[in-house]
């Protein structure tokens, strides 16, 4: 029970950041596009950023296709770190890079452990409805 509550809490804490960020980006498109383009990223990719963060964040939060969503958000975190936070002469950017790396690491744990009992994947597994989460790890 403690394991499943901890997995739920961890999923909600990590996913909340991405759901919030997707909302912020969607409601501040001009600022977001200017930021992206300052780093050479086409502003036309802004809707994709919103989609990845919103869908991935909600999927991890509710535990639906959790392993796939967590892997996608881990990759997203690494890519954004490598694009937007490589100025290691700036202490703030070092912190942002490290946070992105740590978030990616947390999502990799979710890829391995799955969502746990308190999730749609867990419910589907218990009811025999199948799972979008991928195979259950051995051990």
C-alpha cells in the first residue's frame, strides 16, 4: 500500500509540472514563441510542446499508458535541457539543466516501476482489461 501511494504521489508531483507548463505555454504563446526562436527552435513547434506536456502529464498523473508517457517526458526533459539550458557560464542555467536531468531520471524510474495500483493501468491489470503500460518488470 505504501509503495502504491508513493508511486501515486511521485507521479502527481512530476506530472503536475508538465500540466502546469502546458497551460502556461498555451496561454502565453507570444512569449513562448519568442523564447523558442531565440534558441533557434521554430515557433511553429509550440503547439507540439503543449501537446506533449499536456497529454504526457495527464497520462502520467492518471496512470494511463504510464511507461510510454513517462519515457516521452523523460526524453522531452533531456531535449529541452540540451536546447535551452546549456549556458554553463550562468549558474541559473546549470540549475535548470540539473533539474531537467533529475526530472528525466524520475521519469525513468516510472518507466521501470510502472504506475502502481492507484492508476488506470493498475485497474486494467487487476480487471484483466489489458494495459497500455507495457510489460510488467520481473522481480
